[in-house]
C-alpha cells in the first residue's frame, strides 16, 4: 500500500470518528446537517472546477436568495410550500444563466448580467415580502445561516440533496471532465453536451436553495469555491481532487460546528474560516503532494 493511500485512509477514518464523537456529544441532527452540507458543496465545488464554472458558482447564491424571497408571495397566492417554490424558481434562474452560456455568450458577460438581475430582483422581492406578508422565518437568517436551527425535516431534505448531488457528480465525472478540457472535441465525439450542462445547472440550483438557510447566503460563496480550490492546488489527479474537495469540506464543517458550539460563534462562519486556513496551508510550497 503506497504512502498516499495510507494518508488518505487515515484522514478519512479520523474525520469519520470525529463526526461520530460529535454526534454522541451534541445533537446528532446538527452533525448530520453539517455533514450533508459538506458532501453537497464538496461534490458540487469539484465538478464546477472540472467544468470551469467557478464564475457561475460564485453568482448562484444571488439567485438562491431571490428565489426564496419570491417563494413567499407565490406560496401565499397559489399554495404549496416555500421550499417547493424556492427550488423551482432557483433552478429556473440558474437555467437562464446556463442557457446563455450554452449559447456561447461570453461567461463573464453572462455572469455580470445574471448577478445584476438576481441581486436587484432579490432585494425587491425581499422588501415586497417583508412589507406585505407574514413570514414564518427570519429572512436575516438566510444571510447569516445557522445549522443549529435545522429541524428534522430540514436535515432529511439536506441528506437527500447531498445524496443526489454526490451521485450525479460520481456518475458523470469523467464526461464533465471531458467537457471542461475540450468542449468542442467532446461534442464531436458524440457526447450530449446539453444533457450534462442541464445536469450541472440543476444540481447547482438545487444545492444552493436547500442549503441556503443552513450555510447562509454569504458563506455559500466560500463553500462552493474553496473546497475545489484547495483540491486543485494539491491533488495529483482529477479523482483525487474530488476526494480532497469533499474531505476538506467535511473537516472544516465538523470543526466549524464543534468550535462554534464551544465558543458560541457561528458554525457557518467558522467553517468558512477553516476552509480559508486549509487553502492558505495548501498553497504553501512546503506542503508536498502525495500520490
């Protein structure tokens, strides 16, 4: 067994044991929701890096906030749950940006227009909802995020979402890598580009909406960008990058939860700081790569 594999297995075992210890010490729902968030964002971050869609990942939280704000008047007017309307609108908004990119609009321009629209629309929708409708949750919590407030139904939805995201990434990772390396060659080889684009835009919209209340609007930017950034700086292969991305997200989430409880600080905020710390360590030249 080579040294790299031993290190990866050791780290994975330690992370799992740490999660189990926290489950026995604190509310298991808190641990489950943080683990789900980590797996969801760790997987998503890796595939966004493979497809070179970091710009869209960074813009996606704006659409999530707008979708949640719009779901409030829609739920009161037409029935249905806030979650249903949020997911539907959030995914449709991502489709708009994704369709522009699919049609070869310059990604920077498409993202700039998308952020302008969703940021402005989100503020308008939030203001309208606050003024005209009774809201059963605090919109401010969507900005900050608080996994400790997650209910059993929130945890179940988070687990399902992380499983969907992880499965979609694992099953299509090779094809997504091919598209990220050379989109035109992948298309000429017979790969159905539209279907893989459709998949990545769908899981991006779904993940952003479901984890918005847990991670918070601000920290979603960090969670979707940094795990893969750490992995790319250290991994020796694409599949190792996926592993590192998920493990880094898991480690920072569990550490964030633990220290957040101990010092009465935001677990989401601390998770972001741990990811930043891991990134700063990973880019140092004295940190070797193990294969």
